C-alpha cells in the first residue's frame, strides 16, 4: 500500500484539486498524504489497515515463542521413573516428589506450574520427539533450518515470511521485542514489522498534522477519485488504530502479567490482539537456554518465566474474548544430550518437544517420548519432523497451502481438536 500512497503524493496537484473539492485545502492534502508516504509517522501495520478494514477480526492468530539456545527437553518433560534418566543425570535429575506429573511416566519440571495448570484446563498439547533428519548441533545452522524449514542455502526467506507472501494467504506478521525481526518472518517484501512497546505506535507527528489527520479520518470521502479515496481511507484507518492503541495503553490492564521480559512481551501481544490489528502472526523470543553449566537453577528460572507468562497470556485472552482464535506455539533449535556434563549442565543434543497452547488444541501428549535406551551418539532420536508440525499449523490453523510454503508434502500431526483443515 505504501507504493500507492507515494504515488498519490507524486500526483499531488491533481489530487489536491480533488481534495479541495472535498472540503480540504491543498496544504492539508500534502500533510495527510505525506504523513503516510514518509513512513516515519506510522508503522507498516497501519498502512495495511485499510486493506484489512473489511476483513473479519475473528480470523485465527498464531503466536510463536522461540526458546533460544537449545532447551533441555529432558528436564522440561521429565521421564521421572526411568532409571536411565536418573543414572545419566546424577546431579541434574529431578526428584519424583518435586515434579508435576503428567501421567505415570512423564512429568513437568516443577517450575512449569503454569503449563501444568494449562494441561489441567485442557489447553496444552505436548508434541514429543520433534527434530529433523541429519541434525545439526550448531546454534546458527540449526536455527536457520528451523526458521527457513529447509537446509537449502539458497533459500533466503523464512517459513512464515513465505506464508505471508502467498497471494492467497492474506495475512501479515509482527515481531515483538528488542532487536530485529527474525529470519522466520523475512519475506520477499522484506523484514516484518518489529515493535518494542505500544509507544512505537504513537503518532509521532506535529500537532498540526495530527489535527489534519483527525479531520481527515472523521470525514466521509466526497470525491470519486479512487486514489484520493485510498489516501483518505488509509489515513482514517491509521489514525483510528493509533488512537485505539493509545487508549489501550492508558487503560487498565486486562490481566496481571509477571513483570519479566517474556511476560511484558506477551502482555504487549495481548494488547495488540485486543486492538484487532490485521496481523495474524506474532513472534517473540525467550533466550538463555544454552545451559552448558549450572543448569539446575538457570533452567528452572527460565521455565518458570515461560510457564507463568504463557498462563497469564491465556488468562488475558480469555478475558478479552479472544482465546478461541489464538494458538501459541513454542520451539527450540535442538534439545540437550541425555548425559550431563562435568560442569553441572548439558551439551547440545537433538530431539526435543514443542508445546501448543489454547482452547482449540487437542490437549495432552502427542507422540511417544523418545526412548532413553535407543540413542544416536548419546542423543534422543526424533520421530516427528518439525516440518510436519509446521504443515499442521499452516493447513489447519492459518489456512495456507502447506505444500506451497514448505516445498513438499509432510504428514500432519494431531495437534488441534475440532479445527478442520482451513486450506
């Protein structure tokens, strides 16, 4: 849309005459149109607002949480009764009495009370044994594979970036947090919008220009010029969205969040969803999982932050009436080795689990926990290709042709409950 708006600025003399006929002067037209064209006043999401104005705000939404560094899946979902687990981890093993039991073989890390509660509420699916063939233990290489969903070096775009670029996808993505947008969201159109706070959405313009935009937003188009109407509709949508977000920022919080890094990011995601932005994918990162040393305490704190933040997020979505259309997915680039190292930690491994959260997931365990007596060079074997999980999300939740995105056909996994294929 920004291309068309810039064109509107280029044909300003003719457009301005039409604009004067609509009750605005030439100066006001330039202020309103250039405010959109420059891109400094409004983020990309606003410039898509007019395109999404007539679309349903009840479309499904995916929230992705990246557990950066290689989460130790074996101490996340714990085979607490397996003697091999206990002998391989004399210092890192979690006691039977401390863990939160899932069944008579598996349990959550005791710090994951939030996930235990979500499972009790039938809002958590645990996809076990996830990985990919010929795995790579390098953080950078493996993360690239997960982000791009391929090992092809020539592939420049992320799996969600390719999703947003499909003509029939009609969805957009946003990264929430510090730093640049991740490779997973990179598309032929460039990186996705990245936002740190609601303050990023304030109308950073002069008072005069804001007054013009408000006047512009509240007047019905009086011109038959389609280009002028596009500028006016875009300005109106942008202004109204900005004001809605500012009101949310000033208003009472819909739910209490833990004041942790992940808690604040998910709180922002909840605010953006409640503002009914056109984005259908939100991406956040939760780092620190490269636990080569002193893992016991560090990993416990990271998992508590994860469980508590996601639990608060679900409470928020429920209070908003948005929970049924939102699913949260977690992943990490790899797991850790079965045997602990000599520094009180674990080294880079292979298979791990993914979590799915929301009322529409098929709650419980999905697939078998990898066997500890059948390893590959000391690592857990995967039995579910992560691209099968992606294919399930694309087909059954986002309603996108998974084959077109992933470049091949992958069997889906039973993650969702009563959700039918949307592709």
